[in-house]
C-alpha cells in the first residue's frame, strides 16, 4: 500500500473514532464530586483568590447532614475549580452561552464565578448585583429544584483555556442542607434546551363535558430561531390508540412564545396527553401528562353508613366515635344497645362517654333521612386494644412541613367537614413537627416546672383540641424520644411522663414519636436493644394518662421494628424512610412492603408513610402531586390492600374533584378498614405485573393487579395461579360495579403505572 493510501486510511479511522466519541460524549465538563466546604459565612469566601486549602472536602452528592453535620443549619460555603477548554465552545452546535448545572441545593443559594455573583435561587442575576440576605425572609425554599444558571460565552468573567473558581453560598433553614444531587456539570446549549413547554401539569379547565387544556411553547434563546412541528396526541391507555389533537408547523423567533388550546371529551378511563416538538434537525422534545379521570360513582342521596365497623377503647377512658355517613342532609342517627356510659348525639352522630366494663358490644347503628335509612352493626371492643383498624386521617407534614400553625390545623379540620371527608371515616387531625418551642439540645426550653412549651404559632393547644373533638375528630401530635425533634424543636427526652400527661391534658388521642435526635444518644442506631427502651418508656408514660393515645412509632424501619413494635405498645410503626410524590419513591416504599404482612393486624399496623395525593409540598409553597392520575390510583389501591394507615398529607382547602373522588371511595376505604385486618400479600410478580391479594372478613378477596411498567398492557389473571377455582363473580372496586362471572381467568387492560382493583367473591353471586 502506498504511503498516501495509508495516510488516507489512518485519517478515515481517526475521523471515524472522533465522530463516535463526539456522539458518546456531548460537549460537557463534569464538575468535581467533592468540593471544598466550610460552615459559617464570610463575603471573602466568594473571592477568586481566597485560599480555601484548609477547608474540608465534602461530596456534592448528599446533604451536609449526612457528612458530619447532622444538625447544622444556617450558612455554609462550597468552592471548586474547573478548567474551561475552548474546544467545548468549538464543538458546540450553538455557541452563544454556557450553562452551569449545579444540581439541587437545600434551601437557598448564591453562585459566584471568579468572585462575581452570577445567579441566585434559580435565577441568573445581572452583572454587578450585590448579594443580599433577602431570601432569608422568603416563606418558601427551593430545596428540591435543580439549579441551572447561564452566562454568555463572551462574558469576560469566563477564563477560557484556564482555571475558573466557583463559590456557592448556601443558606439552610432546617431539616437538611447543602448541594446534594450530584450530576454537576457545565454544558453548551443545544437548540432543544431553548424550547420550553409551559404546561402547568394537571391543570384542566372544564367546558360542559369537555376538558380544555391551554399551554404554550416558548423560545428562551435571545439569539436563535426555533423551527419545527408541534404535535399533541391523546392516548387511550386501555386500547392503546392515539387520536391527534394538534399538528402544526411552527417558527418561533428568539424570545417569543405561542399559545395553544386543545379540547377533548372528559374521560372516565385512563388517557394521556402526549406533547411532542420535532425540531428541524430531527431531534425531539417530548412530554406526557396524565388526564384526571373519575371512577368513583357519585354519592347516593339515600343514607349510607361508612368507615370502620369495629372500634376499640379502654375502660374508663374518654370514648369518641363519629358515625360516618353519606346521604342527603339532614341525617338523624340512632344507636341501639350502646354499652352503659355511652350516649349518642342524635343530630351530630357522635357517640361519647366512658365505659367501665370491658367486653364486646354489638351496637346497631341506624342513619335516616327523608329518602330512607341504613343500618349496620358496630362492634365496640372495650378493654383490649386501640386502632382495631388502621388509623385514617390527616397529618400536617407533607403539606405544611415546619410552617404548620394552629390556624392551618383548625382549617384542615374545618375542611374535613366542609369537603365531606368526615362522612367517609376520615378521623384523625394530626400535627407533625413544628408546634414546639425551638429547642436547645443542652438546656431544654420548658417552663421552670419542666412543662413543654409550644411556639408562637400554637397559642392555645387545648382550645384546638376542643375544636377538633367538637366535630367528632381525634387529635394527634408529634414528638421525639431525643432532646430535639428532626426540625430542631424541643422534644421529650427526660420528660416522657410529663409530656404524655401534657398531651393528655390537651386532649391528644394520637402520638407520632419520631426517633430524630435520639440517634445521637445511640451507639448503633439499628440495634433493637437500643431502640426498644425509649419507645417502651413513652408507651408506659402514655398508658399512665387518663386518655387513650394511639402510639405511632416512627424510626424509619430500623432494627426491623415490625418484629418488636407491638411489644413496646406501638399501634403502628413506619417501615421505611420518608415518602415523597415521585413514582420511584412511592413504588419503592409501597411495593417494598412484601413480606411484612405477617406483622400487621388489628391494633398493630405496618406504616408505609403518608399518602402523597392532592396538593403537597413540605412547606408553605405547595404543588400538585407529581404522581399521575394512574399512579395515584395505584398508590391509594395499594395502601388500602396493605391495611396501611391512611394519612392524607395534602392541603385540604385545595381539593379538586379528582382528589376528592380518589379519597372518598367507600368500597376502597372498606378494604383498608376491613375488620379482619389482614395485610395483602404479593401473590404474583412477572413481566412488570404484580398481583396483591387481601383476605376480607366476609371471606371474599380484594385483589390489585398492578402494571409497574411505563407501557400500557393487557394482562390475563389466571385463576389457578392465585388459588381460585370454578366460576367467580368479579367486582370493579373503584367503579363499585360487578363486572360479571369469570371462569379460569380474568383479562384486563392495565394503563402504564396503573391498577385494576377487584373483589373476587367466594360464592358465586346469583
Ligand atoms: C421525619 C419523619 C417525617 C416528619 C419529619 C418531621 O423524620 O419521618 O414523617 O415527621 O421527620 O421533622
């Protein structure tokens, strides 16, 4: 071969390899995984030439709390260096700006490049902007938002082919802090980066029986025009067929936007809107949005008694049971064979008093209105256990976080009544962390007699308790066995008996007892030997009071709490860490309960944490749950099958039709509240389908068929695989309708991440 040919072949190989590697590594610079770190605050730390060599190194992959600063909050600084090669610019498709992706930062951030402030709290700032501390007064934080700042490539701040210094000033107001999501990098934009779909997920306006969805697309680039085609399809997740709602060629000049509207029939089955933009260069941006659909039938006007039909209380302890019933108002209530010591308020439907004699009492409840009546037997069990069915109610944490206040709790109780949740068995109104006086681990802040103090947001706990009880609800509170709660407030360490009595004096019916700072007092936080004593102690304190207080153990499942939780008096215990409104989290926690069923039963429940439906947010800044409608059906169906405590965590003053229907389906709730108290088992798991089944007290079975994949599916449940023989009647639980009789198998479509919740009758219904 001639030298010239050899050179040509070599060149071709080099070109080929470089083309491949260019595809594999789109232009980006990964920032260091460990940055220099210091707590405290000093404007000098922003400076380019500041000497940080004595600072320690911390990973930007997890909060500082997990790296040696478990309780630190306030200011801290991070610094790192990076080299900026001009090849990044040369290889880029668009060359106007540079993007800094800094991951998630808890709670607030100010970013300095080579000594100059370039962005703060999600926004780029104009050059010359002086950093202030104004954000400290913000009512909300950006703890779960990805930080992304940009600056022009020709910004003189940038040192191309040289070293650059990034300094980030972080302010955290509690719980956890720092730069924590990893994946920090510097990139050049592609045309797709400039197109923003502005969809406002979950927002649909109604026009008759149509949904109207407005959205826009925006070109955020100051320099480039965007050309392409927009398409919106509506996918039927049962038939898997698409229909086109919109198709249009688009030219968007720099910094312009265009609005669109699509209109379609309100569905009563699962549908997904699929938004797609195809750019001139054939790349695409896609987005999907689940359409809310209601399965629960409208409430009947005739009376119907709902909620748990077994109720436990101890002898001589205040008794409170609200008869939950739907139907046209006014309703009148009757109760026959009430044990001595109890009386019924006939208008309010509230049974109260004290029973001296232990025993089982079958009480006939009768609820009437002008259109008819309903009768059911309530089994009252005195002197055995509390929480004979999983507690159902609301807890402030998943929406208000530490911004909870007495008013917000009172509003939640009011909303439970106004929105009708009280008629479906929702009972507990629980305050989570944030009611106590801010703590000091060395010197507990209490009265001189050691009584725990509330903070200024809770001026009158006793009055709040009275208001809650007047509706017929139960009142819950939160504390920790350590000196401080997770939010840094005063907790019960060393004052267990006193606190239990204070809680009882306030009218408390439920205590969530959260490990938090007690971990600091332990050698091995997962050792049952060390976990049992503090939880046992509080139980002893609770039973000494003059009230029945349901005891909720929260220690994230450490030391296999399900094996000893009941022995230390726990009525429920968290089996995992905290939940949040993402499919992966809900999936991991909910479906991870497999195998724990043998530890649950009346009076002692596994607790996979609260429901993340509706408007949630862990602070005053709330958002609609990130779970799609199908994911929410999965969440509620699974929790009901698991006999899980049902604790809503959403803003009850903001309830849309979808959410109300999701949490007021009496047949779904009845599965959770079934008096046999058997938690479902996973009986089938293959090809992304899971089947969970729960035995019910009437001998029938509730079965959830879950599609945990992102593709719509069709599935045949073969009866021989789940121990069902012959011909059986099957009922659709969400729709509250018998579907028919089936032999050998039951076939059903399953939307992506969706569920079919059925009841299989043991007897063949006529
Ligand atoms: C966590 C707990 C949450 C919430 C929070 C309050 O430890 O798991 O549910 O109670 O503390 O600070």
